[in-house]
C-alpha cells in the first residue's frame, strides 16, 4: 500500500489534505480533508510514481518475473554513483510503489 507521505509527493494534493486511503478493486479511494472522496486507477498511480521518481533522477524499469511476481529496477548515474536496486511486488504497481518508497527515502528537499 502506498503511504500518505508518498501519495502526497506524487499527487497534486499535499499529504496533509489526505485523511484516509483504501484499495477498492483496481482503484485507490482517497478521502480528502476538503472535497470528500476521490479515486485513482492503480495503473495511473504506478505511472505517477514512475514520473515522480524520474524527476528525482531515478528512472524506474519494471516488468514481470518468471515466478509470476513483478520487479522494478532503480537506476541512477547521479553524482558518479550508479545504483542498481531491485524491488519486488505481487503486482507491477506494488513493485513500483516499493521502489518509489526507496527513492522517497533518498531525496533531499532542502
């Protein structure tokens, strides 16, 4: 599941506006402080996470594995350091979210 902090980074709404989130089928239902409920398709959420990671200098590449799970690879050549980190999930979006959490931990917003 995506954290409130990560959702606040990848969506146009800040995390302080999000009161609650839950998954219903292939959608993430979000209760906002102002405006009530909204929802986003999980595939769209995965794309938003990938785009956000790219703006931070971490391109994500994801795809299926032979055992039926999905893997997302994080590559970066920033500051002459190459990082290769693999994140696994039961769905492609879950793997992307796991990788995005790592990127979130690496960011320096100061």
